[in-house]
C-alpha cells in the first residue's frame, strides 16, 4: 500500500531530527501540522510508454531514493516515487511522484508532482524541485510542456 506524502515527509523529517540528536517522535508530530508546498508539471514525452518509464525512472533514481509504489494500470500508467533533497543544502525532504501515462504508441505523458513541508522560512522546496526535475526529464526524454 502506498504511503501518503504527509506520512513519508513526517517520517523523513523525524529521521533527520533523530540524527541531529532530537526527538524523532516530536518532529514527526510537528511535521504533520506544517503546511505543504506542492507543485505539479505535465510533460508530453515523444517516446513509447516503456522507454518513457525507463528514462523517467532513471532521472528520478539519480535525484533521490525510491519509495515503493503500486501500479494502477500496468502497461498504461506507471507511478515512480522518490524522496529527493530540496531547500537549503538539500536538507529538506521532497516527495516526488511521477506518473507515466501511455497516450499512444509513440508518445507518453508524465505528470510530475513534488511536495515538501514548509517551516517558518518559506523555501518553496516542492516548487523548485519540480521545476528542476522537469528540466532534467525534458533533457532526458525530449519532452515539452503539456498543453502548450
């Protein structure tokens, strides 16, 4: 079963807090109360579905560590999820979800979503990570923005 973005972010922040000598449990509780910065980008990929999935998976694998996902419709809709570093010095965990959708035999669509928790200082880590990874995906796949 997929974990929600909020659960993943709370766990990642708790692990960082525990590494710093703090209480992971307290950080987990506080993280659930923090607002979330989310940004979504749609890309049209001029590649067949299987090739698009491989390239998207490769780009995201280099960006962070993978989180298990459950395919919705195998062969037509493939989710890829990682936790990447964002914000100052890459210390703010960002959950990045990409869904590769088969549009026809020679093209696919990638729906990219990045979400991060925001503290008192707004870093817009979700938005900046989505834009950065969309640019990397565009270079790796030849993708352009959907809808224009």
